[in-house]
C-alpha cells in the first residue's frame, strides 16, 4: 500500500497565498470582463499556480493538494465577507427611520 505524501505547510502559506488570490481575482475582474460563474475557477487556478510553482515547488502532490485549499479558501473568504456586508446593509436599512 502506498503511503500518503507528507505535506509541510505553515501559517505563512495561507496568510500570503489566500489574500494574494483574493486581490488578484478582484484585479482580474476589474480589468477583464470575467463572468461571475468563472471567478471560483479562476481562484482555484491561481491557488494551483501559487502552490505548485512557489509554495511547494519541490513536491507536486503537495502543490496540487494545497493549491485546491488556497483557491477554495479565497472563494470562501470572499463569499463570507460579501454575505456579511449584505446582511449588515439590510439590517442598517431596517433601523433607519423613513423621512
């Protein structure tokens, strides 16, 4: 039986990779007409690129594995922030009195 690969990662991978993916996807959305449905795939692609070529360049299985996490974490952070902001705006709009 083949053993699972040992993946060495640290907090700095996530602290640098996830915000970088968030920023790059937002820049690419502003520069190019990217459909909303494609943005999560773009984030995953950027996660794979950062992980395979920079964070885990000596270990392809680790690069692929962690790249999926980086891309999905960026999508999750963006979705969470957007949902929280929309909920905050709705709550604030209900509290304001009508003129």
